[in-house]
C-alpha cells in the first residue's frame, strides 16, 4: 500500500455570468456587490435584474464596514481546507450599506471567546486556501469607548 | 375525498447497513403494504425524496418489488424540507384521481454513505453558496447554529434550553426499541458534550444513521377495507423560501412562521389540540424555533416548557415520543410520520401516549419546510 498525502483545499467558487463580477473585484482587491442602477438597492446574492424593480444591476465597491449579526465558532472540520484553522469564527456580517444586506464570512484577528454580536468589522481580501480565488474576510475594528 | 395513512414499514436502523438504498427501500415499501393486508399489485403510485442523488427513485424501487408500472410517481429533490410536501402531494394525487394507493419512502445510508453534516473532496460550489463555501461555511450544523446564536442574543435562550430538548427526547428514546441511541442523557452529560459549532454541541445534532421508512397512503374507500386503523390526514401547510440561510430576515423564526398559520387555518385546529408533536429535529434549535412558530409557547419559552415537563408524558403534548432524529435516528423526517401513525393507532407500546388522537408532524428547518396534522378519527 502506498501512502497518499492529501493536501486539503477549500471549496472553490463556481462563478456564473451573474456572480463573476464579485470574483473579478476580489481579484483586484475590492469588495463589490451587485447594485440596482435604477432604484440603487444592493442585492446579494447578485442577480442580473433587480429583484425589486427589475432594473439593470452592476457591481459597485462597498465600504467593507459592518457589524456582527450572528456568529458561530466552528470546532468540527466539516468542510475540507479548514482542519488546521480550528476553531474558527464565521459571522453573518450586516453591512453598513443597507439594513439586511449580509455576507457570511470568516472573521480574522479575533479570538472566538472575544467575538460578540454587534461587534464592528472591516472587510479585507484574502486568499481562498489552495485556490487562485480571493475572498473577503472581516476583522474587528477598535471602537471608541462610550 | 379524505386520505389516510393505511400502512407503515421500515428497516432496521444502524450506523452501517451494509446494504444498498435500493435493498432498504424495497424492504420498507413491502413492509408498508404488508402491514395493511393490501395486495401489492394494488399499489399504483410511488413517491420518494432524495438529496444530492443519495438514494434511488420510484421507478427502480417499484421494479425491484415486482410492480411492472406505476400510474403516478415523483422523485422529489430535497431533504427534510420536502417531507410534508411528499405526504401532501401523495394525498393530492389520490384526491385528484390520479392513483389509489401511494407508497412514500425515504431510504438513505445517512451515516455510512453520504453525510449531510460533512462536505468532502475537492469542491466547486455554484449558486448562492459560492460566496460562503470558500470560508468553510457550507453545512446545516453551521447554518442552524448561526440561527440559534441569534435567538440566544434576541430572546436570551440558552444552551441549557437546547439541552432540555435533547435530554427529554433521549428519555423518550429509552423506551423505543427501534431507536439507535437509548443511553440516558443528563443535563451534565449534555453540557459535557464536545462542541460541533458553538452554540451546538454533539447532542444538539441529529444522530446520522442508515435505514429506510415507507408510508402507504390511500383514499377513504380503500382505507376502510384494510387491516390497520386508518390514520387520517387532516391538513397540510408548507412554506418554501428562496431567501437562503444568510438572507432570511429573522433567524429567530423559521419557515413555520408562514406554514403554521396556513396549517391551523386550514384545519381549524391549534397547538393546544395536539396530543403528540413529532417536531423535525435535525438540531435542537429547529425544535425550539418551530415550537414557538406553531404556537406551543411564547418566544424564548421553549426551554422552560421542556424543563417543566410540558413536552413529555403527563404534560401538554408529547414531543417526539420516539426520540426524534436526535435519538431514534435521522431518516430525514419520514420516521416522524411512522411514529405519529403508530401513536394514533395506539400501537406505541411502552411509549404509547395515552388517548393520542391528534398529532402534528413537522419537517424542515430554516427557510424551508412544512407540516401535517394527522388524526385517529376521520375529519
Ligand atoms: Zn431596483
């Protein structure tokens, strides 16, 4: 029997015509989301035509500022590519651009035990493990004491 | 026309069946028909559900049990979210005159084969999940833990509240010889369980198993001629949303915020009328959120409801007398229909709910699911 070394790669995105703008933006180092060019609403996941008014959409950069809406601490390696990172934090990030506009993303620069709902975050671009693709992650930002 | 569950069948449940989904489906389907005394050749409809091609469809299964053709069949794509729809659609097909006797089945090697809670291999993920999968965020025990955390934040529910659900259902499974996990579980045991995805511990997650369940549904005329007491389908309510696990506006509520009023309006019944509630429990939090939505208790009150014994024998309603997916095992929710039928037939044995006449069966979680009310009396 030969010993096979398995190198874990994270799942890769499979972009299509409606979503490729997101991945082109991250390749440039930007976070961009689909936005209606008529009513100006942001939409994620992106669609060719606005869900609200059927107007044309285009990808526009977002500020990357948001806050933790909810989060989990992942302890079990349920998805390939992450066993070396356990435990890691995944958050639903509510973006400042629009109420209810959310990205699910990994948090960086924070201990699981220090993560809280409402925590302020700033997005940045990082690699998808074992892939050419790049993706936004979020890092807590210091907020002024009240 | 009224429709009823006339027969039920199932295989042994195990961690490693050593059998194909075809072999198990055939056994369960034959069992459901034999249960009633119906001539197998009378079965003219078949419906199943499967996800990611993890099972075998009605054409292959009907052929394998000696039915050369079917008047009606559907191979539905989905998980727990479509179970109530499978039952309702079978009943609707009978009511529409498309067929007379339908076997609905689910067969899966959920532990030894394709596991829903674990993704493996080199994956390329399209659709809405393409933005999340590269973060290692891709499977139900993550999505539903995320929702549970929000509920804890908004309503102050706790891990102990989830533990009340897990320990109560385990206590029920102790009296169920068919359950895969019958070891009593204390709150200390629960709290000592290893983390899967905080706030979920191992005991918050369905117990993945291999096996098959089949449910035979017929119209009134046929039901009257069969061996077992019919278990009547009083009504169904469903809700499926295209808003996924990230977009859904309020994770403290599930599909049931829409399906529950539909079901109660159609049946003229309410939570307090139910003797048995087979609540879909892929995770403890699914029971919590859906019990609130179906009106068994106030938001944030489920932990106390269980702690005070209202969800067990002698209380308001017996929740998952078989132990549910958490303890009997994960036959993707069709085993909840099996249990409800058994209870309403008065054949629950040691775990029989006294005078059980009405049962709620729910299936699904998050944005997608449905429910049925079953009755021992013709509606
Ligand atoms: Zn628009």
